[in-house]
């Protein structure tokens, strides 16, 4: 088993979980800043945004998780803010981040859709990297399986939890998001392929499909009664994404993300 603590400096402990999240955010910011000039957005605005949005997104992700696990936290109030032990929900972070993005772009007179389009690929690769934090924490896994011979030994050994090998759902989602990232960055610069707003909608649909399927394999889903919350939210994302894509495709006044010269 890999020690979830990556660095110890006296009483200070830095977990792999935190390093994975921070690495993903740094990469996402770098990619968005590189893309920003294409949409006539000042790259420094991306940095300004993340300095505001990141802590709020973490708070939103934690609040979301605690709400749906209140049966536990109401008896362990001191653990509510122990984010370093895991227990954040990406959907909570996405909702909080989206709210901040809307008001940030309005305040700075930036086209919200353009900002979403330059951010979407970075969010996807950040999620891909962030899932490895679940790997180090031995969480976000699926049902027991008899063997995991298709995985490297370091991953296979870490997936031996509570006396059995577990389905590596963290890995499935990480790879799904990686493929989605590659598709977005490959397609958005091809002339007359994606319209403005479609990189963001692609993210909603792609991530929604992957999460809808993979969430069904997990054993630690947030629940409302017998319903998996993330599956319902994923279904909503897919429906909204597909509907908006179809609507915007019919409009001739929406420009392509990259036009033919």
C-alpha cells in the first residue's frame, strides 16, 4: 500500500491527494492562459479567476459532499473541514466554479461562453489527474473482482482493499477524461468543425456519459434514498448538452470556434 502522505515536514503533512488536485489545476490554468489570446482574452484574467474560483470550488465540493453524507457528519462535526482526508465531490466544485465564472466574466466584460470554451479542456485534464488522488487515498473504487492482471503491479496492489481486489473506477474515469481532453483540443482548432460554445458542450456531454456509466460501478456513491446523485446529475448534463448543441447548430449567426481563413 502506498502511503497517502507524500511529504512530511515536521508537523506539516502534504498528501498525494492534494498534489494531484493542485497539479491538475496548474495544468488547466496553463492551458487556458495559452488559449486565451485566441479569443482576445487577457491571460492574466485566467489567473485572476482561478485565484478566486479554486478555493470557492473546493469549498463547494466539500459542502456538496457533506450535505449528502450528513448522516455521518452530524455525529462527527470536527471532521467537516478535514478535506485533506478526501471527501470532496467534483459536481459540487463544478457548480461553485460555474457560478464564480459567470459573475467574474460579467464583472470584467468577458464573453462567458468564450471563457468556458478556453477552460473546458483544462477542466477535463484536471479531473483526469485529480482522480489519481482517489487512487492514493484508496477511494472511489468499485465492487470486488477476482484479479486485475491487466494493471501494473503498483496499481493492482493499491486496489487490494478490505481483503479483495476492487474495480479501479478511478482509473476508468481518469482515462475517459484523458480521451475527452485529447478530442477537444484536437477538434476545436480544426476550421469549421466546432462552433462557439461547443467545446464547453462537448465537455458536458462527454463527461456526463462517462460519469453516468462509471458511477454505476462504484460502491461509495452519494445517494438520495436508492438513487445515485451523480448519475442523475450526469443525465441532466447530457440532456442539456445535447439539447443546446442541437439548438445552436441550427443558428446561422453563431460563429465557428476556428474559422477557415
